[in-house]
């Protein structure tokens, strides 16, 4: 199958860029030093490639991701790096034979984990980003509470997510060290041997975490691409140009319209990028853009659009096509969508 | 089933608000005066309620929506208000017995319609918004081209989408009249009896269209709610509060975190609204917000979040729950997602 035969919009992953990214990260953080985050791709077939690169433990953001990874045989060590108030479905994943660890940051989430049949937890510690996590000074108390409910406490996690896109690497390293000092203090109070933290932006500068929860490194996006990391944008959205301003139109200047829009692109980081063109705006199923070389793009042409944010983009699609140039090597279901 | 038993995130549609919206629009634009746009809800069960309100013709934005509507028995008169370069799947919908009309705005899209087995078209005319549509002066030529390919030309369409959210109703009416003058001129050149245009923002002021393509009126959202229309926000996203800043935290002020984020909310119109609270930001699976009355929201509480943009929000979900207060009346699959 050639990409020209695909219906658009179609998500494409370049096999060479993907393999470069997986190999680069596996060299930097081999084996269990990396706990790949599946929220970035929601695809068990891609997770299987990460496992083949040596990483057997995974991070998830939703119960559905945990269930799907276990069902795919990738449940050796799954962390739900998120709080839940109803853990019964996680208990069922435990019963299926997978290893399940869930984040807790309150009495309520400790009770929910125990009641739902989960056996292992990490204490989620707030290291500066206002989503979840207890205060660092409170982590020891939460750990004690968890143990009193019969839960094994494997250690701590904390996510310095607000630092991932700090442009200056030295500043990113300095701020990461500040956050991780908080986490290290909490880890001493909590006990256990896991300090789980970090992400694609800080994988190389986080000196405290025993394991890094990076996800975006595999596919990357235009937001991360600006940070000087050694990973390549591997994901594009194949589009068809469906309309163009006529050359002698009353309504100038010369724009064209591709059939990808805000329903096929995550928009929280802004507009996508079209190489060799200026993007004007996205509507439901359209991206309107002006090619630098007017007349160079015609109705019926295919273009590859770069999403500003990969994670929510992938979540909008049913499948990913692994491609080598214009050849489709494999088609993978995005099977971890939903909740 | 009660809403308290639903797993979150869960999309809820209030039955009274929905019925108010459908009845209000059906009174203003009865029967074929409205061609409801299914892109706003992507749900054939909701379309069935619009059909029960008297509207038997529908507007779609994607081939998948056309296929799904036809398969659901709602294919009496389906318009794909969008250009396609490969119409073969539409030809299959024609063969299944549905009436299919597709927008064309170029020689390429005319040829694609004819080659794909489509028999009826509307000429899509640009009335000011740079997505698709030919120049008004070119519409007659496109119609002739379509007829020369054996296609029946039912008339014209044009979408004044850039006017939907103009805040001042009088200004919105004046600008709509300007756009529709362009469309009327094109309609005279094209022939046929259909002038399809408009949307929720202009349904009451568009004096030229023979049919209005409104979609958002059924569910509404916070962006449209600011325009003074007589429709009620009917859709909310049910969330669970999964984390809260501890009262004596080192990291003040008092925020809470709900389990809905940029993967369950369309973000192109900005952050969602949480009644009685200030939303700080959304991350993948979280919305962080500060309640006006700190301490009023606790871990485990359920909150109903109002999306800023309904269309892309619905597209992220597998199902919609029709509710009366806390009672779940029906659960509908969002069965028109994808492409």
C-alpha cells in the first residue's frame, strides 16, 4: 500500500524517525531507567516497539490505558500516574495477572486504591505544577496511611511538567534540580526504591529520578522540536488539498485548503505547521494556508501537516500508519483511546 | 442508572435543554427550512430527534458522517457541505438508496463527484470566509462544468462562518446580508432551487438562504452562549475531583483538580468553564481550577464542566448520556466520529 491510496486525514509515523527516537532514548536511559508514557501515542503496537527497545515498565494516564496494555501482554509493571476515586477496574487488571501501581495523594485516593483491589502505590508529590500531588511534607503521612490500608508503597512520583518546554537547557536543568530536591526529601520520608519523575524535556537533566516517565520522545511535535532535544518529529498528518482560491478570484490572496482541521489536530498548543507555507487558521475539517510559492500547491495534492501537540492529536484518530517514504509498512490501531 | 454511577469523564446532555433547543429551532425554521448539521454532535440518535422535530434533510462535514446517517435510515436528503477528491465511498452511499448531494467548487471536485458515482451537487461559493468555495463570479461556470459531467446542480451553498460569533446582532445581520448578496448573485448564475447557508449564529437573520445549516443550536457551548441566542447550553462534561491542594500546603492557593482535560475537551476556543470557580489550565487528563468558595469542593465530588467548543469535544467521546437531573435516560453512541 502507498500513502497515495490512503483516505485522508491519515496519521503517518516515519519508521526511520521513530527508530532513531527509540534508539536514542534507549541508549540514554536503558531498560527500567525509562518508564515510557503511553499517553503520548495510545497505541499498544508502538508500546511493543518500546518494549523491544528494552523498556518493560510503562506509565499510563487512564484506566483504559492500563486495561489495554495488560490485555496486550505488556502488563509486567504498569503505573497509573494519576489519581482515581474508583479503582475497581484496576483491581480487575490486577486479577488478570498484571502488575499495577497507582498514584495516591490523599486519604480518599488511598482508600479507593485499597477498596478497588490495587496492591501497590506510589505517593504522588507536588513539585510545583498545580495538578495532582500532595505537599512534599505530607508525603510520609500519606505513605503511612497507605501501609495502614495494606498497600505496598513502592516510593514516590512527581512530575515537573511545567519545565518540559523551558527553552534554555541550563535553566531547565536548574529548575528541574529545584523540583527534584523537593521530591528527594519526600522520597526519604516515604521509603521504597522508586523515584519516578521527568519527561521528554528533562530526561537528560533529571538527576534524582530512578526512572523517567517520558512519552513524547517517540513521536515528538513542533512544540518540543523547539527545545533542542535529539529526537525527530516522526508524526505527520497526511492531508489532501480540497480547495484553492482561484488565481483570478475577487477574494485574494492565494490560499489553499487541506482536509485536516481542529477535529483531527490537537489545538491546545495552537495551529499546526505546513512546511513551506503560512497557516492562517483551522476550522472543523479544514486547515487554510498560504503556500510561500503561490501556485506550487494544487487541488488534489497531498501535504504532510505537523501537529503542534502530538498527544491530543493521536487521541483523535483510529489508526496510525507506519511509513517508509510513501510506502505503508504497517497500520496500527490507536487502541488505548477513551477512558 | 444515576449519573453518580457513571465513570468519568462522561458527556451529559440535559433532556430539557435539548428539547427546548430543538423545539425553539423547529418553530423558527420548520421542516426543510432547517438542514441540521450533524458535525456538531456526530450522533445518529440525536439526529433522530431532529428528524422527529420535522427536519428530514441533513448536513454533513465528512464522508463518515454521510455513511453513518444513511446506515441509520436518515438518508432521505444528505448534503456533504465539503469538497472531496475521492467520492467513491459517496457513490456507494448513493447505491445504498440514500440521496446524496456534495459540494463542488472546482473542476477537480466536479470530476471527482462524477467519477465517484455521485449524481447531485451544490456549487460551493465563497462568501468571505477563506475555506472552500469558488469566487461568486465563477459559480455559473462551475455549474456548467458539473452539468457537462452529467451531474444535477441543485443550487448553491455558502457559509458565512466568520460571522457566527459576531457579538452585536445588528452588525451580524448587516454583515450576513452583505455575504448573502454575493450568494444570491451566484445562485442566479447557477440555477436550481437550493440556497443553503447559515448556521446557529445567523439562522434568524439570514434572509436569502432557502435552508439553514445550523448544528450548534442543539447542544450549544460557552462561545455561542455569549451571543444572546435563545438556545441553552445542553451539554456538560461530568468530572470527578481527584485531587486538591491540602489546606495547610506549602503550595497555596487552594486549587482542585478534576479528571477532564485537553483529551476530553475541544480546546480551540480556550479553556472550559467550571460554574462557581476560576479555571487555571487544562493538561492531558486534568482541569485545575480554584473554587470561588474555597473548601466547597472536595476530593470525590462530581462537577459538571462546560466545554468552550462543543463540536470537537463531542468528537473525543464514545458516548453521550441523555440525563434528566441525575437520572440517565438513554446512552447514545457518538457513532459518526472519524473520517
